């Protein structure tokens, strides 16, 4: 007989992550933090805002701030191209759009495969839940603590 699915899930617990690529980074956020994916449209820049806040865009009658994760994590700068996507992320009452060059989709990752973030690598590691090693360095996925990232971004934006 096949094992019960609930028992199998307990024996090998998994988490689901929304995975995407921005520049050369493969990133993932817990799927419960993602509402939907949009095409990057017109954005209105905000004066005197932090560099990681690209601006705001209208979405379903709401004003949505759009974040550049590369600038936020001090890893470069995202470029808005015709194929660029924005995923709508949520944490508590905070909602924001995040720039993604490519959407890789939802991935179920075994909790046992998630390695701890590297110690002392750079400031970006404070926003990592962990790392999933791929067969090559290009296939490694950095898993973001999206709740902490969004909260820190809001604090930095409001502090200005």
C-alpha cells in the first residue's frame, strides 16, 4: 500500500516558494507572500524616495509601491524591459510590487535541503531564510525572508 500523504508530508516536510530571477540572482520568497504577477507598466517616480523605490504604479484601483531588490540588497540595479514582470508581495498590512526579470514559478523545496545563510557574507544575508544549492552556482536559489525585507524597506523609506 502507498503511504498516507499526510504521513509522507510529515516525514519529508516541504515549503513552497515563488522563484524568480533578477539580473544574475535566483531568488525565492514563500508562496504565501505572493498575490499575483503583473507585466511591468508605467511607473511614477517619487521625489526624495530611497533609490530602491522605483516609484508607484496603479493596480486594481490601488497605488502600489515598486521595489528594486538589486538596489535594496546593494547588488546592482534592475532594468525595466518589455519582458520584465512585477510580483505583488504581501506581508501583514504591507503590499508592494517587486521587479523580476524572469518568473521561474512555484517550487516545492524540502526543508532539509535549505541551508543556513552564509555567515558574514554581506548585508543582504540578514534578509535570507536560507540557500538551496543547485547543481551549479547559477542554479542556487537564495530564499528571502520577505516579511523582514518588506518591513525593513518600509522603515528605510519612512525614515527619509
